[in-house]
C-alpha cells in the first residue's frame, strides 16, 4: 500500500490578484502620507495629488485599510472572494458618490476627481474579478477531475 502525502494546495489566480491588489493599496496609502504629511484629515480639496488622484489623510487611511484587509484575507479562497466583494461594495459606493457629489462641495467629503472615479471603477472591476473568477476544479468534465484508470 502506497503512502499518500497530502498535496499542498496551490493558490488560485484570484487569490494572487487579491494579494497584488492589497499590496498596491498599501503602497498607495503609504505613498499618500509622504505627499500629505501628518496634518489634516479630511480637508477640502487641498491641491495635493498622487498620480493625479486627489488625496488627503482620509484617503490614505482608506487605502491602507483596504490593503491591510486584503493582506489578511488573500490566502483563503473564501476570504479572498469576500475581499473582492468588499472592494466592489466599498469602491463602488465611492464611485457613485463621486458621480453624485461632483462640483458640490457641501456633500463632497472625499473630493473625488476624474482620476479617482476611474480608479474606483477599475477597483470594482478588480473586485469582481477576484469575487467571480472560476475555481480550477469547478468543471467536473475536465481531464484533471477524472479519476486515473
């Protein structure tokens, strides 16, 4: 009788995408603090930009939080998918807010400019990709899932 070694579970592509997305958000959050400095939290548009994006320390905290959440969740398949859905909901909400609040400083607490709206919609697409990417073993007719003869 042959001894079976448990095979290590390889990570799915959507899990790696969750990891990369998390690292990008961490990097943007840290870089944002180099631009804004420690002063002010949710200031009106102060003219500070990072890669064309309007930022303040509130943005930096949101980016860091998204990144930390992703780093915590990427390695588990279900957690990675939940991270994807959290991006869809969170950044989708920010995208809609940016559309509604444009040119209305009374309700525009996030100061989302055109570049920010593009970032949010791209984040939603990344989140949907993470959440909905099919598992490798989902197709029962694939050659990998058939028993060896």
